């Protein structure tokens, strides 16, 4: 008899991968919060807070769009936050939300939209300090990740319908993109500077011959 149960090992690996993918949005938010504390970077806290608001707002909209009794399989619900609260305070985890729009895809779409907006807000700095090719590649990779998340939710786990996944993706992208743009310009681009790059004043308006870091 083999010391290694190959079938059991592969099953455990499969279950582990599926579980980690299922809780991916919540894991990303928690990871951003931890990094913001470790790196003392409040802009990451803003990014994480926006993702949380996107999840809550999407669930709120979903309560009007779809019947509250219409829910996906139990295996589709991560209960990431709910189980954590339950363990800390002994309270019951919150009830899961309706199917549409997809909160999972809304979170992924939000992060992608936020990243696209950053390239627009800091276009001048990017032109001076960074090569455009890596950023273009990053945008393409970001889109591919959204697509993979879509395929995972719709065709692998079948936790979301095509309409729910698309609705959540576009909803989250809109919140991430326009929220980042509005917050960036409302705070003179400081609250969204996750890259920590020095700002450059407009040399034409300032009458200067060079760009000045501020």
C-alpha cells in the first residue's frame, strides 16, 4: 500500500484551490488592510475601503434587483466576514445576499476599474517616470484576471449566471473607475497615490522650464 494517497492528495489540493478562489475578493480586501498597516500607506486603506463599500452597495442593489430568496448553492457563499465575526463575538453570520448582481465580480471589477483610473489620473507622472509598455501589459493582465474570475464563477463553480457576473463586473468597474477619479481630483490626487510617485506641477501654467516634484 502506498504511503501517499494520490487521489486524496489531489482532492485536497483541488478543494484548497477552490476555497481560496471562492474567498478571493475578501482575501484581497483583508490583504490590502494588512499591507496598509505594515507599510503605513493610507492610500491602500482607501482602496480596501472602496472595495468593502462596493461589496455592501452591490448587495444592497441586489436586494432590489433579485428576489432575496433566490440564492446560489451553499458552497458558493464564502461567509468570510460573517464567520470571522461569529468567531469573535459569538453571533450568527449574516444571511447571504441575492444572486444578482454578483458581489464577487463587483469586487474584482472594482479593483480593475481603480487601476485603469490610476493610469489616467497620473498620466503626466507616468509619462515622465515610467515606461508605458509595462502599464499596458498590466492593464491587459488585469482584464485577463477579470475574465478568468468570470469563467470561474460562471462555468467552474456555476455560482453566478452570465447576467449576474456581467452586471457585477460592470457595476464594480464603474464604482472603481469613477470613484477613483472623483476622489483623486477632490483630494488633489493624494488619497489615490498608491504608487507613491512624486507629483509634477504643470510647467506651462507655473511658468517654469521644468517639472517640479511636489
